[in-house]
């Protein structure tokens, strides 16, 4: 699959954002006649943003490379973008000028890896910017059935989510969770439009899974922060876990995910059973540990 084209992504992102907002939601007066487009027209976005229609059309088509911060802020407000979508817009409208190149392999620094090893009571893992699982403690590995059976190069949450049947059985709300995975990849694509490995990942998933292909075309973006997920685990049954996402200082393209459980809840008991069940397993993937020994 070819690399992402910032102009195309910008056009489709703005188009899909326009389509989801009605004139009433934008505070515009009713317009007589039949509307031929869902959501806002280009001229209505221009009106709300305080720019000329011609200028907005050129921006949406990716033909304006000099959009000011104030203009982009005005467009973001007109389209009622959240913070994640706003950052995505800025990345698409002002893409970094870089040549395609293979990104350096991501590794977890030894101190952070040791900290992960010492987290024993809750699942914890570290993801790279393409959602590669760079490290996971024992409980995190136990939480995701069949994950360890994947070849080292395929231990990626997006591949697991869409290409492994166990994932569809594991997540009670699989469609919602899967869409956040797509949104995370979309967000990375706007900041790294020339990432060949991401292009390959997106291409593989688009060919293999119609759900991924459809949701990729929606141009939604997602930045994990906190929340909760429900699982139906094949060993211990139903578990509800909260999650907190952190960016390690010094490693801005890695995400540390910590799962939490309500004290005294059935989920805490299920997690304890899962921990006991896997008590003899190694905490960290042996391949990962070996890399850090070298």
C-alpha cells in the first residue's frame, strides 16, 4: 500500500467532520430548500470560521499550505473538533516535510522495563506508536488469549484486534474497542504520513478485514487517556477493567497502559484467579527480555 497523502487525508477528514454537524447544531438559521449534502456545506463552514469560501475550499482540497494557526483554530471551532481532532487537523494541514524512511525499531528502556516487571497485581503493557506491543507483564499477557502464540513481528494490537478470532470473543464491546484502535492508527498517520511500516499495516488490515476498511474510511481519530473495558475471558469469565494511559517521559511515541479493577468486585476476584492460574509464567516475553540483555 502506498504512503498516506496528506492532501487527501485532509480533504476527507474535513469532509467527514462537516457531514456530522447539522446547521442547527452549528447555530445557523434554517435555510429554505432541500439540502443536497449531509451536515454543513463548505460555504457554511467558511462563514462560521470567518474566512472566504474560496479560501476554505482551497484548504479542504489541500491546496493551501500557508494556513495560519488562527485560521485552523477557527475551522476547528466551526467544526466543533475535540482536542484530539484539533491536533489531527493541525498535523494534516501543516505536515512535517520528511522523506519516506524506515523508522528505527522501538525498544523499552531498561528502567521502564524493570518497573513493568514489578507490577504484579494488575495488567500493564507498553505500546509503540503503531500499536506494537513492546513489553507486557505476566497479567497483561494472560489477559489476551493466544497473544503469545503470535510471531514476535506480529505482536501488534491492531493485528490482534482484527485478525485474531480470540479478540472478537474477548471484548464484550468489540466494535467500539476496535474503532478506537483504528482511530489511534489514523492519529499516528497524520503525524507520520511517510511511515512505510504503518502503510503496510493499514494495507494488510484493509485487505483482510472489511470492518477495518470501512472504519478507516471514516477518518475518526482517537487518543487513549482513561476509561473502562469489559472482557469475557475464556478462563475466568467476565471482567470489567479500568485503564489509564500515560506517555513515558523521554519516550513520547510510547504509551504505558495500566489496568485497574474495583476493590472487592467480582472482577477483582476474577483477576486474582487469573493471576494465580498463571503464577508460574515469566513476567515479560522472553524475546523482549533477551533483547535488553544484549
